[in-house]
């Protein structure tokens, strides 16, 4: 029997807590913790489906791209809890986010729970009392078009990833992945590095003079700096006048721009310093200066500005923004619209007038329109929530760390967006110096801006990205009062040499901006795109810059040469537009997927491209020619240089084994110039060095540089002198990697023997009589006593720590060698377990625990930024996932063949609300034909029944399954 409470389902525990406070006792708010089901992995399909149409993708491409969904193993407990709560509810309110991802979560909940009570879809743009009340009174149906758009995106990524990734495994390296937007983003980073590789620096010189208003005596009066602009009427070259090949651009050559050499510049300095050279003001121009405030934040601009001003990664920014939204501090954080509601405009104008004065607010509100094509999902900018904004000082009572910093940034930007322009004037002065003794005339220019009315600058000033060409010397400084024809004195002058610079690498902020400009990705995907290409090892960070790996070069080259259209920026962007049309209900999901996969008149289709690849030369894909004699190879164990070796071994086919040179660790691709490569080739090769003889056994100790780094090894004297073929049964020689603090060229015999004899016995524990050893492990240096371990601060401590120091470490809480206390932070009791929450430092990094559940703190989030609410959320997410399953080796199946059972198509439950009537039933393995009318769109049925496999695989099947399961490690990108 239905109960008397309304069950409200949201995505996160934080959101549940905030909404629950507004809804009252008649509502029970539960978090689904994101999606509860997803496409099945092909390896996890029921046995009878593995050979059928679902076997390759878990999507039936021949039958309207019908997906096979399963409830995730770690969400079964969540589903059980939701069904239990449903039994005592008289209504279900689906209050997931308002974008297509949130709509899909709501639809999946409806399909899995199959409620027999009325269902309402509740959406809101901010979590405030007013917004929740409005949402309660304005519920709607599930938007099937939004669901179709999200489902199309998910299926598209599965098809793309599962068809292209295996090609990368075979031709580049195992465990790589290709993705619709991640590949385009990787290509952008690689293209920029290619530009830097091809860049040729150019040298140029200019002059900067210090000029004064006093014409005689030691006092030069008021002074200002000006930069040389022209010599004898010809403009002097600056960095922007050169192209990437180090030559003057055609435009500069046609304009008669001259490039000064060091000799030219020093000669002019000498001439101008000579006495009697007249200097006067030839022109003085003053123009009004106006500067407008930046628009309120979109997802993209928020990530860019948080990167510039707060040094946040995209992941940090969106994590903090998610918390702020769920706690009711800001509006929804995924949007590409900069517009503000009337309520927000009034709040910003009122606050600006109160804080900065009525004169800082213009007479009419500012209206902002987005420049991004296809703006969709949330239709208001990111701003403080409510009809009156909390100031950062007021918010500080509830917020700390990254959340407070981000809220302050959003608040400032929103208020400033409704304030008046900054006003002032800009003066530009031109000076003529000459003629000199050799009849040359030099012209200098300087400019200065004076702000007379600060306007919005009282609240906020937008940051800027790194620029390739810096501003000229002497610009934007305060100039003295000057008049045309006024004579000036030369106080000092200096010649400066410059080198042109390549375009800067992308940062997370500038890459997000570029993706938005190209129309690749959407607000909900920018963070996922950047995180994916970094997690896959295609891109790493050096400071703020994104540096591609050499393997990214191989992947991009393969995709460009054999999947050209799929990595074209325009084609990738057009797919986003198509998905937007599906979300708007103007494009049919099935027809679009059919065209993408099977082809159209204008597009060959993914299937056709993959089926007709032909031969791919893996060696060519993984090779980059540096010079005529030097080639970079991207090998299984990393990149290396290859050059002809006259002394190399001759193979049966007559080829000579080339010489290989490892690249220095950490070298960025653009640093491998032809000159650097030749220097590496010409450097004396590292040869094996005999360190000495082991006095215990007479064996030689060698210091060697191997594939995995420098090491020492112990060999028989005759083996070192005459390396014959090794017997397979011969014992392997002892080896040991040298520590990072050691130098291969200077390591001595005593140190080598200590390394070879590791683990080192430190002593016997006086209490337990157990032996304590010091050794190196996969995760660093550590002590071991029985089954108990303690981390050591460095590798060197393995050889130096004594028994007293070891006993002291074991007396501390685990991992106490790294922290003085076992807890980095302590919070109140967890609302679910009732136990106090602590943040601790573990072997794999910091984590949150309540003593029962441990949740790793995600990369990009620091311990200082973890709040109580975030800790509760991390623990809830971890509990929802359930315990980690151990892999059980596949056993040979019995010979008996299991019968194939048909999955019955269940009828949808009787509709109890309008929402239920308009929501199509979608079953697991069957999707009926679609029919559309102007009033409604009915899509096929998809069930989530997860079946137990009828029979275990045979040995051959297990091998095949393992191959399919490997795709899971390739992890096709999740676009939202």
C-alpha cells in the first residue's frame, strides 16, 4: 500500500541534505549518487547474448541501436534502498539536474524502480527556498528528447571507442583509447607542440630611452620611458613582425619594416648619446578610454578564470562549483549562457550600489548574450543564488578553502557585470631624436592611460592568458604634461636584444577556451575531456602548460592518416550540433546513429572506415624523422633515437642493427631539436663499468645503464669477458637499481654491494624479537617487521636507518613517518555511520575514513580543500560502489550446452501520471520501432534486467572474453 511521504530522488548526498531542509518532513530525500545503470560491458553480457547482435558493443546496431543496460554492481544496494523507500511513498519526485545527463538519470531511475505511484519531474536552476517552492508547483514530464540525446552520445562514444581503440592497441601500444572528443583535444595539444618543434627563433634588437623634461643640469625633471618605433621613417621590427620560420612576414616586408642587428642598435645608441642631438615632441594624441566589464561566468569562462586567478585545475573548479551549487550558494554550474535573470540583475545592481556607490551602477541593466553556437542545457549564467546575494564575508561563516575562493570569484564577476564602464584617457606621444652626426633620425613612442572613473574595476578585473608578444616597453605608464614641439633631454638609452618565442603551450584554461571556440564538447564535458587525455597518458602538466607525450604523436598521426574525417575539428563540432538537435527534438536519434555508423551520401560511416583500413605500417606510425641520419622511434618501453651503426650486427637479410640512444627522462617533444638530437648521438656512450670484485665470491660487479634506468649487477668474470649464449637453466645474476640520489659514474664497490644485498637487516625488535628489514618496494622505501610495515622518508634511509630509528617509526601510527599525527583532519560524525570522519595519509595518497569505509581523495583535490560536506559525499559514493570484487580465474565450462532463453518483453506498468504516459518503456534487449507525432515521441523499449550467465565459458571462450574485457581498460570516454 502506498505511504504518506513523497520520495524525492537527487544525485548527491550534499544536494539531498540541502533540499531536504527546504522540503520539510513530508518529503524523504535520497541520493542515487549519480547514474544507477549504464551500458553493459560486452564481457559481462549473459552467455546467450555474447554471440548475438549485442556481443560487440552491448548495442544492437542492426536494430535501431538498441542498448543493453545493466544496473552497476556497486549500485545494487542503492537500488534496493530506493525500492524500500518507494514502498512507503505516495509519490516519486525525480529532482536530478536539469541538463541532459540529469534527465537521463531520472529516466533510468523510472525504468528501474517502476513506481506504481504518481511520478513528477522536478527541476530547478538554484537550490534556494524560493526556487524549490517554484519547482514544486511547476513539475513536468520527463523530456524524452533530452534522454535520447544523452543516450545517443553514450552509444556514439561506445561505437567510436570500441572500433578505434583496438587499432591503437595493435599499431601503437596496448591499453590506449580513442574517443570522439578526447582525440580531437589530444590533436590540438599535439598540433601546438608540432608548431613549437617547427619554430625557428629570430633575433632582433630595439632601443628603450629615458627622457626628461629638464634640458640642462643634473636634474632631468620628470622622466618617462619610450621605445624606438622608427628609424629614418622605417618601422623597427618587433616580435610580431616575424613568422614561425624566423623570417619577417610578407606584410612587414611590404611595409618596409627594418630589423636591427646588435651592431645597428649599438651604433644608434652611440650616435644618440652624442651631445647636441635635438629631441622634441612631434605629436601628442589623447583619446578617451572606456573599458567594459566582462560577462557573468559560463562553465568555460569560470574554468579559465579560476585557472588564471586561483591556479585551480578544471577538476578542482568543477568539484568546488558542484559543492557550492548543492549547498545553495550558486546557480547550476554547467551552462554556456552568460545571461542573467531579472531577479539576478536586480540583486547585482542593488548590491553594487550599496557597496560601491550609486554612481557605479548604469541607468539601465546590462544584457549579455552568448557567442557559443547551440547554447543549451542551463539558460542562465553561473551566479550567486537567490534574489539577494550573500557577500563573501557572509559566506565565510559556512564556506572555507576552495569553495570560498571560488564563491568570491563568482560573486565579484556577477556584481561587476552590472556596474558602469571604467573611464579615463589614453595619451600617445611621439618623439623625434636627430638628426644624429651620421644624419639618422630616430622616432620613439610612449603611451599612458589614466583612469578617472574606476566603475566596475572597484569590484573585479578579468585575468588574461599568457601572451606570445609582450607589451612594448614604456606602454601604459603615467606620462608628464607635454606639449607638441617641446624639447626634451635624453637621460639614458639602452639597446636590448630579443628572441622571438613560439606560441605558448595550451593550459587547461586556454584549451577549454579553444574547445569552446571550435564547438567541441559542451559545458558538462570540458573537465572530463581534459581529465581523460591526462589520465590516458597522452598529456601531462609542466607547471600550468599541457605537454603531449610522444605516444600522443603516434596516436594522432594514425588517426589523421587513417581516420581523417573523424578527427577533423569541424566534423567533431558538427556532431555536437547534431546532438543538440536531438535534444531539441528536431533530429531523430536512430536515423542519425545509422548515418554515422553505416554512412550517408556525404560520410562513409565508421563501420566502412574500420572495415576498409588496409595495411597500417606500425613502424612508420611510430617514427619521426629528426634529420637525414636520426629517427625518433616510439617503442614499447618509451621513445629513443635510432641512427645507422657501421659496427652493428648483420642480420640474415643483410640489414645492419642500428644504434639506439635513450632520450633523457622528462624531455618535452619541442626540446628535441635537430641540434639536441645530434648532441645526444655524439655524446660518449655509457659503457658498462667494472666497479670491483665481490670479495665473498670473486664475481665482478658492473655498473650499467639499462632500459629501466641505471643499475648494478654481479656476473662471472668469464661471462663479462666473453658473453656466450646463456643457458636457460643458469641462475640469473643478482641486480639492483641504484638510488635516484646516486651517480652511475661514481658509484663505488661498497655501495654496490650494499644495494645487491638488499633487503638490509636493521636489527631485531626488542619487544617482539621479530627481525626488522629495510628495503625498496613498488611504492618506495619502507621498513618491514613480520606483516607490519612503515614507510621511510627516502631511499637513502634504507642504508642509514639504525635499530633505534626503526623502533621509533614502528611506535608511531601507520604511515606516521610522513605525518606527525595519524589524522590530517578531523570532522564530526558521519550522518550515516555515526562515526567521526578523519582525513588520513595512506600509501596511495590521502583518503577520507570513518573507520569503516575508506574513500580516496580524487586527484586535483588537496587535503586543505576537503570540507565536512565533501568528506561525507566521498564516503557515500564509496559505500554505493560496494566492496571491490576480486578477480576469479575463469574455469573450464562443462561440456553441456546451456539452452538459449529468450528474454520476455515486459509490458510497461500502468501509467499513473502524465509523466509516466509520455515516458517510453525501453527494455534491455528489444527496442520497438519508433513512431512520432507532433504531440509525443515514442522510442523503443529498453529493460535493465541483468541476467545471470546460463553457462560458463569454455577455454576458448574464456580467451575471447578476456580480449573483449580488455576493452574495459581502454575505457572509452564518457562524454558527460
